[in-house]
């Protein structure tokens, strides 16, 4: 995304009363216009298409999955929370703790998990805060 959490910036220009406005859309890849004959525009508005902080709590699926032996685990917090991020095996035994009771501000976080000392199989990643718990299934293939 662009600096300050913007995905795109849209500039709207007045037109005929019954016509749709002319828009210029800037993003990281391209510049697009809804009107080919645009000459000297006047900026009417700039819209923030994306909030600077996540709007929801969420544990994202690890990547890659299946993994061998390292995977990335990320999660988003919509507000400050105390976080615990743990890995379990299929019988519920705790294998690793990536974050233990740390206070985190709103944002997106990413951690690496190295399963080189583990056997191939199914594991579970669990994100817990004081008000939510979410679990994702991970597969280690060697």
C-alpha cells in the first residue's frame, strides 16, 4: 500500500450537472482516468480508501502452508490488546510460544516459526487476547 495506509488516491472533478464526475485514480502501479480529454483539473476531494489500522481482530493463515521447515504467521489487532501466540500439535501439546502475554498496539504483526525439529504432520497456531481466541491449522511436510 501507499504511505500512510492509502491503497489509492482518487481525484474527482466536476462535470455536467447530470454527468458522472471525472476521476483520476493513483495507485502504486498505474494512473487511470475516466475522461480522455482532461486538461486543467481542479481537485475536489481525496479519499482514504484504507484505514491506517486494521478494523478487525484476526489470525491470518500461515504462509507458506504446507511449509518446510519455516513459515510466516501474521495477525491483526484492531485495538491494543495483550497477546499470546502459541503452536500446538494434534493432541493439544504446546510445541512453541511465539508471543507470551505481550501488550501490542493496533496493527499487523508477523512472526516466523521454524519447525525443523518437528516431524511432518498437522499443527495448530492459536492467537489469544483477553477477549478473543482464533486458531488456524498448519501442515508441516518434510
